C-alpha cells in the first residue's frame, strides 16, 4: 500500500484516519478537509481517488507519468500543482516529483523518487492548529515551502565545494579530475536552473492570479515561497559564475606558470649560448689560429665566458626572468 498518511482535519485538528476508497467525509463543510499522502502509488489507487474526489483525468495521468516540469493547472474548482524536489546523492543532483491535487476540501500529495517524506511537515503543521485551520491553501503553501527549502542544503553543499575549488585554484593548480568536476557541476546547475525557473512561475501564479481554493489572505504565504525560490535562483547564478571564474583563473595561472618556465628556459639558453659559441669557435681546428699559442689565452677565454655569463645572469635576474 502506497498510502503514507490519510487523515481528516477539522478546525486545524486531526480527527480520524480516512480510507482512499471512502467518499469525501467533508461535504460542504469548509472547516473540514482531508489530507492524503501517497508515495509511488499504483494506477488503481489514483483511479480510486479520482472517483472519490472528482480528480481531473488529465491531472491523474500527469501524476502517474511523474516526468513533468513544475506547473499549476486549473480544473474547475480544483488545482493541480507539480513541484520538483532535488537533493544531492553521491555528489550528483537527484530529482524527484511531487504532484498536489487541491480541492475545496482535500489535499492529495503524490510523491515520486522524493528523498524527503512529509511526516515531519505534517507533525509541524499539526502542532499549529490555528494555522492549519486556514485550510487547504495553507497546506499547499507548506508543501511548496518544504520542497523549496530542501533546495538550500543542496546549494550550500555545492557552494562549499565550489569555494574549496576556488581556494585550490589560487593556492596550486587544478588537476584533470577537478577540472572535470567543474564542468559536471556547471551541467548540473544548468539543469537545476531549468527546474527552479518553472518553480518560480508556479509561485508567481499563486501570488498574482485568482485561483480556486486559494484565499487572497493566503497570498503572502506564497509570496514568501517565491522569495525563497528567487534566493535559490540567485545562488545558482552566482555559483555558475564562480565556477566559470575558477576555471578561467586556473587557466590564466597555468598560462602564467608556463610563461614563467618559458622565460626561464630562454634565459638559461641565452646564458649557455655564450660558452657554446666561444667553444665552437675554438673547436674548428684551423691551423692558423694565433689565439691557440697565446700563453694566457685559456684563462682569458674562461674569464670572458664567466664575465659574459654573469652579466647576462644579472640582467635576466633584474628583469625577473630568473
């Protein structure tokens, strides 16, 4: 059975458990609503809920497929909201999906591949009956806020990794694995950005548009969720820029290191060219070479070599080539 929790609430207090195959116990009483939570439900279970709560067939199909971008659809007096969850798993961003059916007296959440259960959220809401008494719109806000808040620990973990890479790039040089990781993180953040954008649109619609089941007094709550989404978007944009900067800085430092090595090699090559040239001249084996018979010629040549080499060394040292 994929039903995680199914309860009837009245005036913000849990009254009893409900079965998914029983008719809605609320009737027209606005003080009551049913909150049903499912995890990886079967098609038969969703069809049963469709019959009991008059869920739209298209919404049920979307909830079964579980490969939707965040969106909000209006079907008569009901809302169908799709939100995407995200968490880190072995250094990779893993995604899940939560479909939410919202009617005048019911909230049905359908989770797919979601790592975080709603049990703690349900307990938190039940501990504040005055807020829970607001009804289904407050529960919808709480679920969306719970999902969006789940983005922040993931982003903070990625941020710490990116900052460590930035420090590594400044202290030393990034190796191949670290450069590969930079591009992996960029791809993951780009994909995550395609999720966060529609999530912001969902919250924006709930704030600005007249929606069934959403009381105008509840709009500030959704505005708060929208602020959280925008904060996450800003973090994603900032991290993508930092990753680009880390790679570019590492590349520039590597080029500078290679330039330094090239200058050093050129300087030593110029210094070594002096004795090589002089030795090459006296190694030509001509018979008519007066210098060969000079008494102190060897010492003079050595002194000239040392003097020229020392002069070149000092000049390269002042030019910071050595």
